[in-house]
């Protein structure tokens, strides 16, 4: 048996009630992380360009008591809007001192040439003749653009969009993955291995690790009882060279 990967002592993607689809408070998530023995926790909620609660969220996290042995970071999760890599974040978003620690770049919709394409629209375009290679070029270009647009970001459940549009990570070429990994390393972007979406897979993770990208574990928890509990992520990390 391989030893437990040290990344499993962290959970870098935990939602609170600041996201409309999550049920636990910041304090409940922090307590759950501490109880399960995590040393690193990133508190993350969904934003759009219209979101106004980020300063309040930052103050609320700062007001929480931090249990001994636990380091807390913050983040906001935002979708990539188009193939340029533009992100759906508030214009006045503050990163670093007095603000959040990182933006989580999410492929919730397909980053199309003229804005976000729903999975259904993207599947229809593929059906109507959009070449798989061209679609994947758009996706990788968008992720790279997004990584360059914000400092020290984190890729949330990267490539989770692919099964939703009828594709798989195996459709990505080695060159796609090499570019993706090299640009993540260049921009100091962290890649999370996501329990809920079971991605990225071993090929992408191997490319990332070979490029020197930091891999972190995440549950994408929407309820405190899920914080820090891994099965798929442990398996993915164990098989990644
Ligand atoms: Zn997400
Ligand atoms: Zn999330």
C-alpha cells in the first residue's frame, strides 16, 4: 500500500451558506475540518460579477476562531465566461491583504467564442460539426487565459465540463495537457483534485505533477459532514506518478 498522500490533510474547496446551494456555516466547516484532523482548509463560495458580499465574507472568516494546527485560506469560485478566459467575478474583487486569497477558476459552462455555452448548446454544436479538437482548443485556451488573468489561482474541478458535453479527458491530446500544465506552473496556479467530480484524471494530474504544479485535494463540500472525507481523490493521487 502506498502511504497516504500528504495533500489529503487539506480541503481546498469548502462551501458555506454564502453559496445559495450550501447548508453549513463557516464555523461549522472550520469545526468539521479540525475534528477530522485537517491542517489546511480553504473556505470558498460562488460569485458572479454582481456579487457584493465578498468583503463581508472576508470579515466573517477573519472573525472565526482558528483551531490549533489548522491554516485557513479563502477563495471565491467563478466561472470562465468565454474562450478569452474572462471570469465572472466582481470588478472590485480584492485579492491578497484585506481580500480573498485566491480565485477558483471553474468550468461550469463551456467557454465559447461569444460567451458561456451551456452543456446542451455545446453538445449541439459538436453534433452540428464543431470538431472535437477545435472545442478542446477553445477550452484549454480559455483556462490558460483565465490563469493569466488572476494571480495564484486554483483550478476547480478542472475538465468537469467534458462529460457534460459528451467528451472525456482522454479526448485531450498530450499537447493540450502539456500546455495546460506548463501554463499552470508558470502562473503558480494550484490544481485541485476534486472528490465530487472525480477530476482531473490521472493523465492530467501526471502532466501537472511533471510540470511542477502543486496538487491539492478538495471535496467541494456543500455540507460540513463532507469536509475532508476522501475516497476518489485518495485513489487518483495514489495512481498519479
Ligand atoms: Zn464548481
Ligand atoms: Zn464549488
